[in-house]
C-alpha cells in the first residue's frame, strides 16, 4: 500500500492491515470501530508493536473480518489458537500414522514411492497438512473422508510435479475407492490431462498437461461439463447459437444447410423446394413447405387432402373431394351446397324446389332423388313436371301424366320401370320410383281426374301415402282419411288402409288421370 498523505490518519483505512497513523496500538480495530488492546510477545514487552500473533485477542480480531458467508470454509482463528482443542498427544500421533503413506514417499516405498522426486520439503508440507487436518477431524464421521481427500490431493500434486507418474492401485490399498459411472467411464491411475471433448476429440497433437489419476471416459465417450457423454450426443456451437446433436439448420437465406454430428458442424449448399419458403423462427432459418405440401422444406410433396373423409362431407355422401396441386375443391351432391358441402340445399322433388329454392313456376323441372331406383343412381338428375300453382299448394311432383291413352295396356315390367317423356306430358315415372319416394320421406298423394267433353274435374288428397315393395305387388297404403271433391275418392273399403296389388291391365279408355305427390 503506498504511504501517501491521502491514506494517512486513524480513521482513513480499516481492515486486517490496520491504518497509517504511526500508532500500532490502534491497528486492531473491529468492524464496529472497537479497538482491541495489543498483546506484545513476552520477550518484547517494551515494544507493544511486536504482537503475539497466537494470542486470542489477535485471533478475535482476524475472525471479525471474515466475509459473512455460510460456505466460506474458514476455520476460525479462535478455534486454531484454542489450546484445549484435542489435537495433541495421542490424537496427533494417530493422525501421523494415518498420513504415513505420504511420508513414505521420502524413502521411495509403498504406494507413493514414485513421488520421491517431489523433494523432501514438498512431501513434508503435504504430510504436515494431512496430519493437522486428520487430527482436527479425529473420531468424527468425516475423518475417513478427510483422509482420502488429503491423500488424493497429494497424489494429484505428485502427478502434476512429476508428469507421467503412475501410482498404481493406491486407492485400493489405502481404502479410498473412486467410483466411476460404469456406462461411460473407468478408473485410470494416469488419466490424460487433455481428455477428448465435444469440441476437440481425437486428442491434441501436443498435450502439455500431466496425467492425473481419476475417471477416464470410455471409448466413444467424451468429457463435457464435468461428465462423460456419448460422442453422438454432443451439441454444436456455430459462434452465435447452440444446436442439439443431430439437428439440422439453415443459413444465408436458406442457401446453406448445416448439421450437427459428434460435436462437429458440416455444411453443404442447398435450395428450398419450389413449393417451400425460407422462414425464420427463434432466430433460426428453415425451409418450410407451403400449405398443401409436406416434407422437410428441401423436398415437398403435394398433400392429398381428399384422403381426409371429413372434407367436402365425403363421409356423409354430401359431396366429392377433388385434389389439386397444393389444395383441393369440393363438388357437392346436388342436394347440398357450400364450400365444404355443409349446407343442406335439397332438390329431391318439386316440394324442395318450391320450399327451399322458392320456385313458384309450374313446368318441366330437373330434380335429384336421394335414392336409387331401377338403375337410376341416387342424386342423379330426373326430369319431371312440377305443379307449383299456389291454388294447389305448390310443390307437387307429377309421377304420371297423359293427354291420351298411352299409359294403358302396358306390361307390369313397364309399369315398374317407367316409360314416356315428361316433356311431352306423356309419361309414367314407374313403381320403383314411387316406392323409393314414399319410403325416403313422408309423401302426400293428390289424384286429379279430368273428364272428357268439358265435364267438371275432381280430385282427392291423401296426406300419408306409400306403396309396398315388388313382393307385395306395389300395393298402396293410405294412413287416415283423405279429402276431395268426389265421394269416397279412391279408397273403397280397404282393410287397414292397404289397397289391391298393382295390375298390368287397365281397361279405362274414357278417363285420363293425372297423379301427383309431394
């Protein structure tokens, strides 16, 4: 410390070095400012500045300036100077016996014989330190651990001072085992001072560090952050970011592809796929396939979205999915609408056109029955005549119409399959159609009879109408009474509302009938 005016005075400096005021008697000043009395050495009573460094007062002074941390590891001076501490006599002798392996190095015998070259001064210093530490710990649970700590310290000092020294099995002989993780390391009495690491493996050309006994990584493992890990698990550092083992990343606007393997970075020029973009996430560049494509960004393939049956209502037969490069589009069942065919927009019969599509004009229309019949696929077009007149309630599908006698005299098969042309108002949709329609949804039957010679026409309406299948001859079923303008109408004492089987013969030549349903 420089002796300059700025540092002089009794209250300028403080601490273990005292102050610079020319008075040695006030140098033992505690943190709180209290000055302890100086205790001169007995042989120098006339000189109070020659103090007894082993007095309890001087030790109390030194202890007062210890940094107040729980883990400082300092042995208090008042403890060391305490003459009542049991570290003399037999305790001290026993500690010397415990530390004898260090002293044996002087005579080049036993486990540390190779350490004689350290010199007597160094060997004695480690021996005395060991003896004192063991003596302080006598009979405590830490004494055996302290013994091995002292012997290990000496072994490492020996190998540092005498590079290449091998100490054999001193740990086994002196019961100081060192357990190494069996999977990744083994004990060596002369482990290299330059172990392989994630960043440097294969060994440096010139290693100037001496070998030290301890755990050495097994082949295939390297030293990393105080432990041995598999070389394949080593991460990489590119100067700005850390990268996990076996990871891939990109640089320079995704024109360079880098990989981390065995702690080393490899690079190669690369280009993102034409269906990918160079994106940045968390500061890292990456080739990312565009929406509708899949892959690693360098190679992108089209995704067939149509394999997902939830799209376009495929699972519910509401539509069909059409895959395109990078996307898809829906073709809806004629009875559905919307981007994903999610909206029920039916055209199954004339009533749908009237109610859902607000079509109020009578005439020839195209409907899409939701059931299959007589080779006619479900949801495929069918031409019919629709009666949309408000006076009749609108939405009636005419399943037969004739301006003449063309609907009579047909075979049963013809009546079953249908015939004629709706555009000419001379047709019969067929019993198979009528069976499908009346079983797909509740159907109301309306029968209109138009007499010749200008006589008044009549009609009947039955709210709940259906027919049985071919096994029962397509017999009609009427549930409940109907209403109309002529007597009992069609029903003539049918048991349980079931009418007669359909016949392939019709002798009514004077009457033309128009029947509709909805």
